[in-house]
C-alpha cells in the first residue's frame, strides 16, 4: 500500500448479537445492519444525511479504534485478540451500566454513554496496547494536523498507541446519530432517551472484530470472539 490511510481498517468493538433488541434498535437508528450487511429504513424523525458519519459503522461501542492495517496481518490480529481474551478470568463478564444520552461536538454527535466495569477497562487497555503494532496509520492524523489533541498526555498516547483517546479517559459509548443537523435537539434527546432506557445496563461475553475493506464505505463484522467459558466444579 503506497498510502496506508487508503487501506484496510480494523476495530475491536462491543456489538450485540443479531437477535438482541438493542441491536435491532441501533441498526434502525443508524440505517444499517452491520451483521447482515444491509440497509435498514430510518425512523421518520431521522434523515439519511444525519447518519452519514455514524451509519456506515453500524451499531458498535469502540474498544479499540478503527485503525488502518495491512490485510496480510489478519491472522495475527485475530490471534492477538484471542490471546488477550484468554488472559481474563474464566467467569469474567463485560458490563456496561448507568446508560444515558449525551450530545457531543456542539450537538452534532448523539451517543448512548455508559460506564465500563473493571474487566472491560482492563480488556480495553490490553487490546489497545497489544494491537498497536498492527497499525499502519491512524484516523487521528488529520485532527492532529489541524491542531487538536495537543496536550502532552494525548501526544504520548499518539506516539505509543496511535490514538489520543481511551485509557483512564475512556468514554464507552454507542454513537446513535452523527452528524445531526436538525432544529429540535431537545426533541431528539427525548426520543433517544425513551428508546434507549430499557438498555441502560448491558452485559457481554464476547467482542467483535470489525473490518472495513479497501475501497468500501461500510464496515462489516469479520468475527466474534468469546471470553473463556466459566469453570465448572
């Protein structure tokens, strides 16, 4: 690849299973079912241009950013994810709690923000560190060139991990709308709050490896990896 930014990308995400009610909700809001690889009709209070950024990803919570990589490294990336998961206790559950709807980026980005339990924070840190060697380019290069992420700790993270975000400032979230361009942000907040309220606590025992192939716009689920099964007496 002459330009690594034009190549394949990978990300490690939390993504509910296809039959999960929250997955169905998120896919409808985003207009894209990433597991099935098909478009979904948006609800009547959203427009396609308001999901131009978030929609192609499908419903996901970022554990490791969507970095660029060499597709020849897929077997090694998958092996590294399995190895990291195997390090956690057999009865580990990845838990998200205290869900709430937040507006970021001056009201352009609307997210379902949650808190991670300790095992999820540990896994986030371990995967981010161990997968850094497979990164050929970072999506944060352009924002950095524009003057963002200039604090010393952000620069240190960029040098080591290719991202200024995460670790002890990680904000686990599912992006629900981006970029919102409507005139009724409080109405949008009310709708999203009502829709997400049954899902303010979630548990996972697997992570999903996402892939965006060179030349494609939308992401896909490459594989799901489960935590070690609980030990039996």
